[in-house]
């Protein structure tokens, strides 16, 4: 089955290849080698993600060995798939020197695996072979980065290498004692603090299998299915093509982490339809670009940087998804509302004739669909949980039987419906029945459901969850054509089986090709992280940012956002996140603590993540923008500027959750509270979107914009007003810390004020908070479980030790500091009461604009002379 990208014009396929999979289309021996190595790489990563090595007690590799093989294969493919320059001959042939570079890079990348035992016997004492290999490996990695990622990333890495070596000659604010050439190479290539560090480890252990999952699902037809369902459900609405772009890109974000391929696969249909509907080329391209870029923030399969958060923040991936869910939904609803307001302003009418049904029939169909889905999901959950409780270790067979039954039912339903169109007719779009379209590919939901279940319910590791989802997906791909033909009593089963198996093989190849740039980028990001660790740049960065911000948290956040946007001009999202999170995330948490503001670490990392994504849109450089502009045949700078304006709704969200972590579902204790926060945040997002568009029901007047802004602030930050009425915390003596911890409910935070002297001799007072685990009357144990060891001497409580990598360490606790006081939540009215004035303000503006609608009808083209 052809993917949506393969339906795009050749120029766009080349753009995606240059960005994601490699712009060289070699033939003959070279093509065979690349294909074979790609398949081997995919199978190797699946083996590593599976439980088979431990079950069979064969092929078990430690993290360092797995990372080394991962990088060796990535570098080998990088030199064969990405040409040194983009001439016609270079794209079609692999010159002899690229073969040599590929072989040398593969040897250097896999050096830690090949000589693991020997290297373990001489730590810190590299041999001549070690130095030569590390030197060659660094040079080859930088060249592979230039080819696969771009010269800005390679140049940035070289700047950090030079900084390591030239420390004594740097200006005072950046000077350090320097490192010898051998010491730098040992840090970067011969250990796990540089190239083979955390970033490459996450690429090897988690990112690969998720990229592979997306490639396989797209090859199976899942991407086209989501596009067709979106068009069937929304294509008949006012501004329908733009709404299809928003929703389908959000759904594609479930399976794809690439902004560029997302733009091309959906944009080849949606952008021409949007232009035909009346949006114009610039706005159409900007809408598709912003929709596709935001696909990386949509759980459960987010961009590669999301998997790095698991390591940097130290929480399960299911928690990362939970915290990221509400902001992602708000961002997409905000964009959906933008395209609706644009349709109102331009006086658009539906492109596709809707199916005329009575309102009662529509409501009944919707209610039955929603309630039926809810009943099915709940029934399935209780059946599987009952099987686990009754059958114990043998429950896996029962779960497999249930999955098989669901699959057969879904395929039978698909067989009764016509095959989905492989594209959307741009010239003569036709309305599809929504329920029939949903049934035609419902079996594609099984692997996604498996992934969500394994992550959220079973709480498996990200890699193992993806492995089981891929197992389900591969079985689906191999058998779906056979079963559909069987239920239709048509077709040749052997031919259909071959088609399915070919889709599997092509999906494995596509997944590996998509991973080349990601693996190379994470390895190069390791150079930057290693340089920061080797030189102590992180500590200097704290001092620098503190000097620039003068203790002002808002200025510090603005500075961080600016750094992310600047780096995003030439550095991919993953590397951008690694660099800024390594440098800035601890600084923000630390300076916030010094100002009495408790900023959860996950909030800071998501802040960096969101602003890094905007680099794919902001001019003058943004590959996703160039792709959208190419489809629309418009100026890329104009598309980037328009996309940045549409992105304002995403820009504000990170600042909101820094000061109000409830937006990340932190400190939210019940489903009722979740619903309340989600509803209020949704209305606030719609109000803010209306402000950016200067349109709610009609064009807004200045004082209406002010009321909308105030109402949105009430809904986004109710705690801001309540804090002025009553303090959020009351202080108790530090000696009661164990009693407070023992009485705290499950998941509560232990909030303390600590004081002490830094290594530089400066006195510091910080407000820090660490999450407590399960409820336990033994407060001492709960405190110790956070990684914190205290020494209580009468009324004084001193921090004796903080476990490395623990929650307490990440929260900002430091050895030698003294706990000055413990803070308990104040028994005060709920801040959510301040939602009421916010709602009244929004209702007031809505009512006032409704009175003006007869004079400025939204159903007619906008007269720009009227206010």
C-alpha cells in the first residue's frame, strides 16, 4: 500500500527524503546494501525492545553495547543514504569514498561494543588505537551530522569542542581550566558521558521502536484512514478542509514525529482544498504547517524529545503523557477555533454538500456512537482485568484471544464497507458517510489501543509497550488483506499475503531510514552535553542567567524561550531540547526556588519542548514551513509569519503552566477537578484565540479585547487572585517534617524552605517541593523514599544527604542545607471560585457582540470598513 508521501509530487518527496530518510536513491548493489542493513537495524532494535533476550538468555547487551551498535549502524547508513552534496549524480550513485567513510564510521561507532572488555580494563588510559578511533569517529560523526541534520548542528557541536580545548583563553565569564585533547576524546567517545550518553541511549532504547511503529502503521494504511475519517466527519462544515487539516494532523501525530512528512502527507490534499474553499495559499499553508508541527506534542506517541524527558525528569512515560495531554488538546482546539473564525471572517460556505438528516437523528447517532464506544471500552477493560485476576500468569493467552476476536470482528466490519479512497479528490470532493468510513478501518485502532493499554494501564516501559504494539501491528499488516478478501469471498489469498508481508518489510525499511537523522542528532547532542559536563558550563550558565534576569522569573522564561527559538532556526527539535534542557531547565528550577516559586521539573522541560517545536515554523528557517509553502506555491517567509501568528495560542500555554501547574494536571486530585480545570482552560484558550484573531462573533472592539483578556486570565490563573486573598501555605516548625509527611495524602508534595551556603560562599534561601509516594503513616520512610536523608537535632533539621538522581535531588535539595520551615496548604476557599467572574466577562462580550450581529453578519464577506 502506497503511503501518502509517495502520492506527493517528486519535488516534495525529495524534500522529505532530504529531511528524514536520505536524499540518495541509489540502485544496484548500494540500494541492496542500504535496504539489507536497514532491515537488520529494525530487527535488531525490535530484539532489544522485546523480552526475548532475557527469556532465551541469549543476545543480552548492556546499554553501552546497544548504543554502540545503534550508532554504528546509523553512521553506516548516513554515509550511504545522505549524499555529501545534492547534485544529480550524488543522489543516484554512491562514490567509492562514501563506501570507505561508511565502513570507517561503522567501525568507530561500534568501537565500544567491539572492544568493550579491553576498554573496561584501562579506564582513563586510552591507547593509541583508542585515540585514533575516537578522533576519526568525532570527525565522521560531524560530517554525518552535516549531511543528515544540517550544518548548523555540526557547527554548534564544533563550537563546544573548541570550548573544551580553549577554556584558559576564553573571557573570564566563560573561562575554565581546559581539557587536553585525550581527555576530551575520552569524555566524548570512550565513555558514556558524551556521544554515548543519555540522548543516544534513549534513541536506541525507545525512540527507534516508536518511529518504527509510526512507519509501519502508515504503510498499513493508518495514515490514510485517519485522513479519510477526518474528512468524512468535518469536510461538510464551514471551512471544512482546514478543520480536516487540524484534526488529521493531530491524529497523525499519534504515529509520526516528523513535522515535514506530516505536512507533505496531509498537505497535498488539504492545502489545495483550503485554497479552493477561499483561505488563500498563505493561510492554507500556515494552517497545515502549524497542525503538523503540533503533531509532535500529541500523546501517546510524541516527538523524540518526549522520550528524553523520561530520563531527564525521572518519571514514567505514562506520567509524561498525562502531563502533556491537556496542553496538547488545548493547542489543537485553539487552532481548530482559529480556522473556524477565519471561515466566518471570509464568509465561507461548506464545500461538500452535507447529508441532510433531522436534528433528532443526528443527536441519536452521536449519542449511540459515544455511548457505544464508552460501553465497549469499559467492558473490554473489566474483561481484561478479570482475566488477569483469575488466570494470573496465564492471562496473556486470554488477552490474546480477546484481541484476536476484536480483530476478526473489526476486519469483518471493514470487509462489508467499500475500500477507503487512497486520496481525496481535490477537484470534485465527495462527502463520505462518517460511520461507514470509521468501520472501514476500525482494525487500525487495535495497535494504537495496545500501545495505550500497555503504557497507561500495564505501565510497561516505553520500549516494551511499543514492542507489543508492533507485534499486533505486524500481524495485522500480514493478514488484513487476506481476511478482507476471505470475508468478501474474493481475491487470491497467497497474493494478498505477499502484499501484506511486503508492506511489513517496506515499513521496517522506512522506519530505519527515518531514524538515521534522529540517531545522528542525538549522538551529536551528546557532544554538547559532554562539553557542558566537562567544563562546568552549567554552573556558569546559572550565574549568567541570574545576572541577565536579575532574579525575575518572567525575564528568565523569556530568555529561555528566545534561546529555543534561535536554536530552532538551524537545530532539529530533539537536539534543541537536549541542549536547552541541559543548560536551562535546572537554572529555571533553581532561580524559581530562590524566588519562592515552586516550578515542577516536568513543567520546565515541556516549556523547552514547546518552544523548540516552534523552530519548525518560525522564519527565516523552518523545514515544515518550506514544505507547506512548496505545496501552496507561496512565499515561505510569508507562510512562516502567518504560521507564527497562528502559533500565538501555543506560545502562551507554557507560561501559563509554569505559574499554574494544574494545567499539567499536577495537584489535581479528582476527576471532577480535572473536568473543571479542563473546561475553564478550554474557554480561556477560545477567548485568547479570539483576541489573536480580533474576532469572536463579529470584529472585536478594543474594550472587548480587554474584557476577553481579563476573562481568560481569570480562567487560566484563578490562583493568582486567591493568593491575594489568602496565602496558599502556612508555616510549621521544621522539626515536624516527619509528622507532616506521615499525614500527607498519597501523591502530595512536601513543601519546605531550606537555607544554606553555596560552594561559592553565597547564602541562599529556596522553596522546594518533592512529591511523596503512597500514603504511609511512617513519615520518615516516605521522606527517605524521596532520596532525602535528614538529621534532626532538637528544633534544627539538617539535610545530611541527597541521593543522586532521586526526586529530592531533581527538586533542588542540597546536602548541608538546613530546613528552615515546612509549609502546609492553608485551609482556604477553592481558587476555582474565581472562574465565575471570568465566565461572566466572556458571557458579557458574547452577548454584546450578539447585539451587533445583524449589522455585521458573519454569513457575508467581511466589510473591512465596519468596526
